[in-house]
C-alpha cells in the first residue's frame, strides 16, 4: 500500500469512527433535547403501559391509582365518582330543558327533556361513552359519534357532591350535544389518540387514560434494547426519558405540556403529537395567557405551572442555579396525592427552610400541625371551573387569603417563550378572542402587530372575525400556497358567499373540503351554496357525505331536506326535517320548512300546526303571522 492510499484509509477510518461515535455515544448534556434521546426519533413507537408494567410492575400498580392514571376511561360504574342514586337532574332555564343522567345496568345515559304542564313534550336519550376526569375534582362525560366525540351537557363536581353544567355550558351557552372534542383537548386529558389522516377532530383510536409514555416518551427502543440485554453505559439511559434527569427547563416543559391551561399556538407544520418528553416545548407550540395591569396572574384550575413559576421559592432557586426545584420536587407522579402523606410535602419545604424561621403565631401553627402547605399554598376556588377547590401553586405568604382578582387585560404573554415570533402572537390574540374571551383589546393588539409583520392569512382571519367581507376579499390575491390552509379557504368562501358571489364561494369551499375532508361543517356550507346555484344533484352528494360523517348535524339535515323538496321527493324531505326537530325541538328553520312543505302539498291542518309552532319560538315571525292570519 503506497503512502497516498494509506492516507486515504486513515481519513476514512477517522471519519468512520466519528460517525460511529455520533450514533453510539449520547451527548454530554442532558439538555440537548433534539439530539439526546433515541426515542425522539420518528421510528420510536408507543408500546402501551401494559408493556411497561412487565418490568416496572411496582410503578404501574401505584400509577393507575393516580389522577393521571384515572384521567379517562369508558363510562362504567367503576369509573364514575358521581352519586346518581338521588335522582339528580339539571335545568337550563334559558332553553327550558332538563337533563337527567341515569344508569341502566352498567351503562350510563342522559335524558334531555322538556315539560309543559307536567307532561313531557320532548325527550332525547344519549348513551355516555367515556368519562373524563379522575373524580378527585370532576367527572365530565363524552359521547362517541362515529369518528367524532362530543361533550355531554352535565358534569359531576366531586368536592361539592353536585351535578351542574360543564364550564362553557352555563348561562345560555349550552351547546347541548354539539361541542366537538378535538386533538388538543383529548391529548391533554388522555393518552395520545390516533387521528384520522390530516384531521384534528376525527379519531382513529382513543386510549383509556394517561399512561407511562406521556412522561417518558415512546418506549419501543427502550424495550428492544432490554430484550436484547443492552444496558445503559452511563448514568443516563438515553433509550427512554427519565424526567428526574432532565434540566429544570425541560422538566417544566414536560409538566406544563398539560398542566397549564392557556391558548396553545402550534408552530408551523407541527401537531400536538410532535412534543415528546425532553424536547423544548416552544419548538412545538407556545402557551399564551392574559396579562393584567395589576400584574396578578389568573388562578385557573390547570395553571399550576404558571403560578408555580411566579413563586419566590422557584425564582430564588433558579437564580442560585445549584439545585433543581420543579414540580417533581414535591410530586411523585407514580403515587396518588391521596396516598401521599402530608409529611412528604412538608419535608420538601424543610429541605430548604427550617421550622424555627416560621414567623406565624404558635397557636396557628399548632392548629395546622405545622403544615407549611396549608398557609403557603392555600386552597382556593378557581376562576374557570365552578365547585372546584385546589391548592394555589404560587407558593407565598398569604394573609386572609382570597381568590386572586385580575385587573384590566392589557394583552397576552407567552409563558414558555419570552421571545415569541410576531406571527404566533397575532394568531394567539385572534384565537384567544374566539375561544376564550371576546374582548376588543385582543383584536386591537392583533391589528397593531399585523402592521409590523403582515401575514395575509391572519389579516383574513381578523376581517373574518369582524365580518368585514370586502376587506377580507381584498387580501385574497396576496395568499401564497402555504397560506391556503383549509380554514383560510373556508373563511374566503364564506366571505364570497356573504357578498353574493356564489360561484367563487363554491370554488373556495371545495378547496377547503379537499384540504380537510373530515371537517363536516365545510361540506354543509359547500352544499348550501350549491343549492343557491340550483346544482341540486351535487348538493345532495356533498350533504350526504356530511351526514355520513356526522348524522346529527342539524344544518345539513335541513339543507338536504330542502334539496329533496326541490327534487319533488317530499317524503324524504319530511323525514330530514322531522329528524332535525327530533334532535332540536326549537329549530325554527326546520319548522319553516315543514310549514312550506305542508303548503306545497295542500295540507292545511299541518301548515297551521307548524305556523303555530314557529310563533311559539318567535312571536314576531312576520311570514308565519301573515300566513296564519290568512288561514284563520
């Protein structure tokens, strides 16, 4: 071998060793999240907690008793914490509807009904599929509808032993059985679901409870290594994430993935499945909360992480940098808080503080048995969920503790990213306005930021919210292909429809359906506009597709009934509208259609009946009043 060949072989050997070292040796830092853990790879698969339990039976045995382990399951008497033996029911005075949950053997149902003069004039029975919540604070109830899941309009509040409406269903906001649960909601309150391709709401499969891999990451690589007898070479096993070995920031990211209720804004191209333990959370999504002029942060049920990070204990420890003070300093995720003795939590305080330094009166201390938690993390009601009391995780000195009262909202801030992009801030303001609180300040801040960094799709979103259709349309030509998401196409289509430009509306709505065929509402709006153009056969097909996905979508039932009526298929039209009224007895549109059908078929008695039903709902209905006066 000549000298030149020898040099080549040496170079290749060095390169080969470098490559081998890159793949076989973990980085020194436990805080290099994107390259450290093998189970961050796309090839890593979730194996389920029963597989984990084959080697970690002790951990699994206690974990299934925790709030996380009992977070979600099929509806059964065993899963439910509700005491329904007292024949409890709810009454919605706004809709004049009663709700009565009851057991039939081991199956849970809810009856929605209306009374007039003590006679039942309407009833609808739905079977509960899932119970969400451990029962320590609440049990809420979900119903599977094909590939979709909706929330039922009743919740059991365990601390008060009370049946009441879920948050967002009270005070005239009862959406009955139409609130569709999406991936974001499900993936926090449960193990990671499998979604239909491209959908954020249609489920392929749903697990039964939060499992080991939500905190440790997918376990397939770890399992394979152990089956082959491979053991970690250093202190850290990089085939699986051990949260205790993460840096403080990555520990906080892991916990606040779910224990921080805010407005979650996904980064471009990301989904809620993309975050894995040990990753930087803000690389996947940012969490936004309101900022108040009095600097006090809202005390919400799931804002433990944000409150904790405002604690003097946390802030001081972070400055020192010589120890990690995080959620798992006090919480053992494998053991239920119900089974954890108070002394365990107290000792976490005493690891840094001394009993002698407490300045509280001795009599008060004796009354509370020197329990630090009672005074420094007082139990309080929350702003967002009624009948629930939890420990405030903003550790501090409280005197005559009262619930935190917020001042005037001055904006939003990102909890997990101090330097968010302007685009994500704009999206946060627009979606916070829609999802949480329609305060003008959120739209105003979005508009101000759009002047700094103009994004056509977000400009369209703003004008869509404000229903300024002409301003919205003026920005359509500026949309790049990447901006033409399903929801943006839908908003453009709706704008053209409101402006009477139906052909263009159809083009954009067809594009929205193409981009997300699982969003059945898009199909209904497309069908409605096809009807306007008298393209009845096309409308019939797309509306049938809509109802095949979600048979109880009332708007589509009404529209398909109208198509049948136009085609002379009166029996089928009547069937659609009666089904609509069976689902919603106050559906004036269906009543109008039934009255129109009766008129078309010369059924005077039926027409008078439906005109009277319309006027019960809307006494000022001009057409119904006029038609009824002509017949009576």
